[in-house]
């Protein structure tokens, strides 16, 4: 029997790792090898007609590269990558090299594990505790995850963040901004410190991380510094619409830096704020009424539902209705934009969903993160999440918004066009 087809299982009394995990790793190794073999075969087929001076196929298999171990969510998996040889190009020509997209040259751990490290850090796990925290996934003797290795990763991520924060934004145009101040359960250097996040949607409907820094709470000065920095690096034109909660710091800063931008209050934040000022016994019904406002088909219908809520609850719960009324115009701003975009711009969901697993505004851990470490970890999480962000529906409408087309109840104003 071929030795490569035999997997040695550990004894049942060996508690370090179980037999099922060994089988899973063997299966992962087999599938990975098959995928890489298929990738090499496709590569060679694409150059099958190339020959050398002797008339032989120019690109051929040439054994394997040295075996290496990839750390994965089910533990270390050993892999061997086929080597491709170019028998020699014409004089002065460049050699053709094979680079696997499945198994990059310097890959040592899977992307899911790369995402797990900053997530654990923001949960309060210290560098010295990482080996213990990950031992269940990677085995008791997992290499490359010592405190020194974690520190090197942190330094690399901090350098990557610094380069990203200094990148040029010249020529960029973002139609929408989603903004929020994010608090984590791990304490930062200062008790009231938070992470300020700006996500933008460009003219093609693609969402991107635009700005990221730390600030004192969500103060006007902290937001102004971030927005001024974006403008300094080339983002001369601000968004057509900015979406955020009712924090006055951001809105004051926005008017100073990008004064032409419209304001849309997040309905998720506003609903929570209003319900917090109502007795629990009436919250369920009140939530339905609030939902009826921002789900209305037209601004007129939304205004009628808005007035109904004020009439129904204003007499007994004036604080709740005052909380709603003070942002009336900003809550209904989305009706002046394409209907295809309403579900995207009524809330700060792009920020909220990105940080849902790690943000916690009240609980504090005993550990304390430095501002540089916290920013680097958040940056890595954002980049991981960005790969999964959906484009906006109705991307062709974004050009209309930029060109100044007037929308009424989500549709272009025919009279205005005439």
C-alpha cells in the first residue's frame, strides 16, 4: 500500500489530540495537494505549445519544493508544492515562473487564523496567553505562535497601518460616508478613548475603509482632525450624504470640513434611544410605530407616521418624542436619494456589522491595550471584513447623485429634469 495513503491514528488514551482531528488533517492535506496539482496542470497546459531549442516542451514538472507546515483552524497541515522548471527561454528572454494562488510562497498560517489573532487581542488576551488560547485549535506544540512571534506580527501590522494612514486620496470620490465611534471591551490607554471609523461608498458602489484613528470619546476635535487629514491627503470633495448616530461631535466637524454634505441619522441608533425613554411595557408597540416611519414608501407617508407617533406618545412620554422630533429632518433625508440605496443609507450597518463580534460599550477587561496596538488590531479586522462587503444596489444611480439629479421619494424628479 502506498505510504502516502496511510494515516497513523493516535492511541485513544492520548489526550493531546483525538483521532477525528487526525483524520480531518489528513483529509485537508489530501484535498490541498489535489488542488495544487490541478493548478499546476492548468498552468502547464496553458504553455504546452512552447518548446525549447531542442524541440522539447519548455515548461515541465521538476519534483517538489521543500515541505512546509501551514497552521490552520484544525491544526498544522504539512504540504508539498510541485516545482515547475523552465528549460530555458530564448537569449535575453525572461523565465516563466509558476506562483500558486492557493499556496502563496510565504504563507505560514491561513487567513482565518490571521483574523483570529487580532480578534482575540481585542477580547483581552495578552501576548503571553496566546499559545494557551490557541492550543485547542493548533495542537499543544504549535510552532510560530510564541509571545515573540505575536509581537513581531503586531509590529508588522502597525507599520502597515501607518502606511495606510498616509496613503494619497487624490482623485477619490465617495458618495456616502458611514461613521461611528467604536468602543471595545479591552480598555485603551485612556478610559474615554474610542476608535473613530469612516467607511465610504465610491461612485461604483464599492465600500471601502476610508478613515481610522483613535479619539477622545467622539469629540468634535477628534472627528475634525480625522476629516481634515482626509482632505489634506487629497479627498477634496466630501460625501453627498453622511450616515451616523446623533453624536454632535461628528456633525459639527462635518459642517466645518465638508459643509455641503447632507446628514442622515441612523434609524437603529435612534430607535434604541427613543425606546430607552419608554417603559418596557410599551416598547414593543412603539417599535412597530417607529418601524412604520422609516419603512414608509414616500416622505409624505413617513411624515404622517411620524406625527402619529408624536400624538400617541407625546402626552405621557415627552422625553421619548423630543428625542425623535429633534432629528426629524435628518432622519428623513434618505427620501431625497435613490430608492435602491435606502436600505444602505438608513443605518450605520456597515460599521455595526463589522464590529458586532468585538464591540462592547460597558464591560471592561483587566488588561489594557496601547493605542497603537488597538488601532493595528482594528485595522486588521477592518481589512478582513472589507473583502466581504457587498456593493450597493443600483450602482448606476450613484452617477446621478454625483451629477446633482434631484430625487423625490427615491425617484428622479421628472419636472426638475424637464
